[in-house]
C-alpha cells in the first residue's frame, strides 16, 4: 500500500493532538471529575469518532461533489453545539464536591463528533486526500477507522489526565475563573473558525 507516511502522520498528529473541542472539553472534565469519571465521555468521543471515520471512508467525495450547500449548514450546527459546550465549561467548578455539577456523558461525547466539523473534515480530508484508492475493502475501512479512533482516545485521555493532575491546585475561585474563561474562549474560537462566519465580514 503506497501511502506517504510522513505527511499522513503529520496531518493526524496536528489535527488530533492539538487543542480542539474534544481535547479542551476533556481537559475540563478531567479537572472537574478526574479521569475515571470522565472515561464514559471519552468513550463516547471515541465511538462517535469511529462512526465519522467510517462514513468519511464511504462518503468523502460524494458529499462534497453532490451536496456543496451542506457544508455551511454543518458548520453552523457544529459551531452552535461547541458554543454550548463552551457555556457549560464557563460554569464549571473544580471543587471536591462535584456531584451536582452537570457532567458530560457518553452520548454528549458521541454527538460532539457527529456535529463537530473539525472531525468531519478531518475524516473527509484523511480519506479523500491521503487514503483515496488505498483502502478499497470493507475490512481495511474497519481497521483504519479503529486505528484513528484509538489515536483520538489517546489524545482525549492525555488531555483529561492533565486536567485531573492539576485539579488539586484549583482551590482558589480566581484561578478557577481564569481556567474556565481560557478553556471556554478556546472553544469559542474553535466554533468561530468552524462556522466560517468571519468570511461574511470580508
């Protein structure tokens, strides 16, 4: 299988392991609840990621060529969902008593992927640009989607563990506020970028 490994690896690393809605919300969850209680959310992310990768393998060229108007609609829907996550992050508390704080579970992690344009376009670009005509069997598609989902799970786990590690230091309300604002702003920036709204003002 003739695949350019270095460009492929670079694309996967930069897209999956850098800050984005998945990683930032996982870090916030890790801070609030610790890694074990965040695991359901991380598994939801990985499962949704797998579904998106599978669909991308089948539909990468079809959607872009036949439904170009769908792109902006998906951008807006995904951006709105990410903004909702930013609002939840902004209200998070990192005290030891977190039972009454809304917690992201499996389904929220799953649907974040379905509506996350970063993941959708990652999958479309991955299969359409790097793996086109390279994975031509159903088994190959299953395996490749599983591998990319494992990468995604390892990334969100690293970010969640980082959040859990610093949780004990976040006892001051001012520090909590700064962390919440920083994470929420990064999510807002991700939503703005995904929505393509800045192009409307050019």
